[in-house]
């Protein structure tokens, strides 16, 4: 089992200021090692034995999912952290997992990292403290639950759930097992000079007056069409599964469907309803996380959803192609959630520069507005130079999302994006999806977390699962 430093590494809490999370592993190490001088020495001492890289101070990490985001994002950050060793990898594409392990070993200069064919083997390892879950969307919550049951802390990529009924069990197991959870919406990290943090602080402290309306948009199925084998909605022609790809494991608990050229690709998989909610959740979740933060609603979600949209009737991409949903918060704030093409017409003229497809948000107050769109703009650009008052509400400062996670693994504090924040953001994506697909207004009880007065719509929040892959 990897050691942990007895001295707590300080880490910023999120808005809830919840108490520290106890660690059974930490207590075990204290009892096993006793009054060891290694654990009594302050962290200012460095060197091969007592520094951050000392085995007793390292966090051993397993990386599940070794595709593009694991390569350009997780690998690039984790390899730089002296107090972290990625000791295991796993991917349904066998060669991806092997290649990632080889890359870590090359960086460490030793045979430190082992590639596994089955993520359950990785979770069974007692020497792993925490896991990065970067598998496909539909696996995020099942793997997170399984990891917590195995005693691992979890950094889970966004979005959260494809089967919303699993969010309650996720919350429960994280609480019961006292696990640290980091949701992979990194807009809340970035240090004290982060423009996202500055924007949220302007809103929360009334620099645009009373918050009244939020516009949120993100890219849609049209964004990456050049990468699709069959445009615009993906090939439906079954082809042989590539050698070295465990398609059964990749589909996991989801309904098994024929493999096609666009099914499990870098972009195509995010538009298949068996394994994703589409970019509404996959990309929109970033901006929704900002909306929730600025509106001080991390503990809840809007209570009513109504809107329109389109669903393809050809190909395999059957998540929402376009959407325009109005969400009502109990505090009176309204939030319009749109795809980028819809937003271009709806709010594009408000922004001072030429429209660019992508993701964005506008906070509208009684005295002005601020946006992260088109390089951060506002009704008055001097807002970005505003000097905050000592009486203004402060916000947590985290320099980098992985760093915050590892620090919280050590300190047992709550991360900047804890499980409750993730669930409440995820709720918005699911209910917007249900509102569009039913064509009805959806009323939501955020305390009971259930749809009110529409049993048919409520059934859409859960999905059947293949028993073979029920790991929760």
C-alpha cells in the first residue's frame, strides 16, 4: 500500500465548507509506522528519501481510460507531479493501455507502471490509492462506484451519468466509504488569476447588479463532422471489431449494439445515445458548472425545464442535435441552455466580436453582463479591472485540477468539484434532454430529486443494464 504523509497538505474547500473526510488508510499507516521520524519531518525537507518523491509521501494512481483526453491532459499533468506515481493503466483498446504504461515508464525511468486488460484487476490492487476515470461517458459512474467500494479516491472525467438513477448510489458510496471525489470540470481551477473565477466572483458579489438571467451554450453534433466516417449522423453499417479492442467491455453495462466505423471513435461515441447524452452534457457541463457556481446553487438545480430541439432519425447519432431549453431556478433566476448554432442567433449580436462556434456563458444582471465568450467580454470591459473589496465574498483558489485532487487525497478535505456539485450539474443535462424529447415542461423536486407529476418522463432517467457488467 502506498504511504501518505501524516502532516496534512492544505487544500481549499469548496463553498460548503464541509468537514474533513477521515481516512482509514491514513490511520492504518499511523498505527503501522508509529512515531516514525519520516512522518514527523516537515514537508520543507527535500531529497530522494524525504521529499515529495519519497515512497512514503507518494500517492499511487491507476488510470482507467487511455484515449485522447488521458494522453493530452491527464498524462501531461500527472507525470510532472513528484508525489504521484501512476502505477497502473487500463483501456478497452489494449494497445492504448500498453502504450500509456510505456510512456509513464519511460518518464519514470523504471518499470513502475503495469498495463491491465480489465479495470477490475486494477481496482483490486491494494497498492493503489486513487484512480483517474477517463473511460467513455457511460462508464463514469459505474467505475466510480466500484472504485469507491474498493477503497480508492476518484477523479472522474465529465460528464457524470448516462443512467441518472446511479447518481444517488454514487453519492451514498462516496459518503459511506469516505472517499475523495473530483469531478473533471476544471474551469474552477486555474489559480488566483483565473478569468473564470474572476467572472464568477463579479457575479456573486453584485458587480453586474442582481443576477437575473444566464445564457449557456455549447458545441453540438455538427462541430466535428469532418471526423465522421458517414456525415452527418454516423455510419450504421456493421463492420468487424478491430483486433485488440474489447468491444464488449467498452459497451459495458450499456445495451449491446452493432459495431460501426463511427461507434467508438474519438468524437462519434459522444453522440450515440446508448453511451452518451451528447455534447449537451459532454461539453455543456463546463459552462453549467460556472452557472451553478455563480448562482450559488451547487446544492440544488433548476425546478422547471421547457424547450424544443431536434433528434436525428438517421445514422447512429441519436442524441440531441440541437436544443433550446429554459430552466427556472427557485430563486427566480432563469437559465437558457442552447446549442452553439441556436445561441448564435439568440445571443450572438450581444457579444462585441464575430461569433465563433464552441462553448460559452453570459451572466445578465440588473446593471450589466459578463461572458466568457469570445475571449471574455462584458457590457463594460472595465469590469475585468474591478478591485474587489475586503468585504466581498472570496472564492477558493486551486492552481490545477489534478493538484487539488491529490492534495485532497492527502488532507481528506473536499475537492473544488465534489460529488454533490457534479450530480447537481448533471441533473440539468438530463432534465433538459427529457424536456426536449417529451415536448413537455418538466417540473423537478431538487430535494427529493424526482420529476413531479410525469411518470412517463421519470422513467427516462433510468436505463436497463447488462448484468454481466454491473459493477456497482
